[in-house]
């Protein structure tokens, strides 16, 4: 009797394990079935490892960026559209990990839980995906980069809709270079990388905005103080050298940001200390990732745990080991413009098959409305009193440049900012790798893109 009972328990345990396993399998099938069906080994939808049975991808004006025709993947007929939108659209072979063709394959091939890809192959019931991207603005952004590696992105900071997201180097998917995977010259370095989503770069003086936020929230009477710049700031262990080696003389806090004085911001970082600086960086979400239409952004990097006073001084002006993701900088610009509320960018418009991604708040970013208002005035002062409104005609622009020093190479040229016009809620970020300076190289690129967006908005 006892042995019979034991066998019954064993049988019940096996049955329970079977149904538990079946449940796990069905859950995985439900959550990952689309990915499995859309894998490149599926010859129903791939020929020679290229996606050939899928819906089309179009820009916000309905212009086809890629489609399937006669079992071939066909990109836009315009050469510069193909170059400038490649990293958003993605390639048909899946080398670009953040491309829409890869991330939205289940929808593009018409996968559903009941019929799999049967309908996609037999009845061509695939989904057409519309993007927020404007292909004309994207071409302007690509041209504005003047052959530099890097990225430019512009979005509506109220809704999160991305108008352009250009990354370089790029290539023509209709004529892919034969040596792209074997060249050792460096010209193709990171060519499959969407630098806006996946890149991290030394931020240079753009990071002074973060130090300014920390100072505003932690130092009383900041606007009443007078600072002195002699051309170098002495910290424990050495000196932080100013961008004006002869010194800026006496400065207010606002003026120090206008002229991007290294000495003042190194002093502020030194005064604030490691803990407060790191708290502010964490509060602004720099050490976290967000999803931009299913693509996870790289995390920015800021760590002062083992730093000296001198290290902290350099970190406060965007050097030392500080690295930032361009998407993070764009969201910071948007949050400052938007009264402290950071909106996550998105590129895929909603449909019956795709849930709307518009207006998603970045919960990792905590910036008070009061601080945002103060920083907005400072960034407006930068443009109005230092760069000049003539650099951004009709835009009422706010922003900050950066020229990030890179050992042995030209500086990265940065600009991030936004229009203060109520009828034009757009923010932009420019990062040109080894591209020169923020003032001479990044500002003109940012203006060209913002003017292109303005022209397109007027048309609508």
C-alpha cells in the first residue's frame, strides 16, 4: 500500500511538472514567438539572409523608406534618404541592432499568435509601419555633419516624436561596400551603431549644465557670488586649465556659463563634492537606460567614487572619465524646456497593431520646475548674450556648446538646446566625433537642422 501511494505521488509530481513546463513553454511562445518566427533562418521570409516578405516603412509624410517588392527588399529611390535614414530603418540583414526592420519584425511580417507567419506568406497580411521621421530633414542633418562621424537628433519635447535621427558613418544599403567587415583603416568603425541610441562620448562643456543644476540646488546665494578666473584653478593635486588661458577675470555665475569658464565650474564641482555631484547625475537619469521604440539606449557614465579633488574638477567640466549618451542630453534639453518633465523620444507611430509611444515620461529624470526655469534662463542667456541670436534666426534658441578634448585627436563638437517658441517645441542635439568645436562646428549644424524642421512645420 505504501509503495502504491509513493508511485501515485511520483505520477502526480510528473504531471504537475509537465503542466508547469507546458505553461512556461506557452508563456515563452506567447512573449517571444514573434522573434522566433522572424529569425533569419526562417526561409519563408528571408532569402539569402535578407528580409523579403514584410510590410513597408514610411516617413511621416508617407514616403517609402523601405518595402518588399517581388521578394526583394527595396529602400528609398533617393540616395541621400537611404544614407541618412539607414540607422533608423535598419538593414534587411539585421546587422543594425536598433533598426526598425529588426525591432519590429513581428509586425512587419504579419506575425500573430494563432497563425504565426502563415498569413504573412500566403495572404501578404503584413503591417506597414509609419515613422515620425522626416526624410527631408534627415538629409539636411546628414549634410550638416560634413562627413564627420557622430549623430544629430531633433525631437518634439512635448510629444517625444523624433523628426530626424542621423548617425554616421553610414552606407548605401543598395550598394553595400564589399570591404565593410574587413577594412582596417577605421573609416567603417561603428558603422552598424546608431550613435544616438548606442553611443557614449566625452561631453566637454555641455556637462557644465549638469554641474550648474547641482550648484543651483545645493549652493545658496549662487547668483550673488562673484568668481575669479586667472586662467587655471588650483585643486588638491594639480590645476584645471581654463579655455581662456589668460583668464576671464571677475565673473558672475551666469557669465561663467556664457563664456564656459572651466575654472568656475571646476571650483563649483570641487565645492559641491563627490556625493552631491553623483546624486544630481543619478537624479537626472544619466546612469539609467530608456527604450526608444524598443531600442535600449546606452547608459551614460559618471563615477567619482575613486576620484581626487582634481579629478572632480575635471569631471565637473565634462572631462575626466565622464561619458554621456546623446539621447540623454536631448532628453535633458527637453526636460529643461518642458518645466522639468523629460519625455522619451520615439520614432514609430501608433496603429491598430502597435501601441502608441507618444508622451512617455522619463521617470528616471527628476528635475524640479523651479530648477528647470532657472536653467532655461541661463541657456537662453548663452545664445542671446554670447553665441548670438543671429546663429539661430527666428528660433528664440536656448542651448550650450561643448568642445570635448580627446587625447591625440580633435575635440568632439557638441551642441544641445531647444527653441523657446511656444509654437515650435523642438530640441536638438549634435555630437560630431573629432569634429572641432561646439561654437564653430556644432552650432551651424544644429541651426541647419532646426531651420529645416521649421520649414517643414510651416508647410504643414
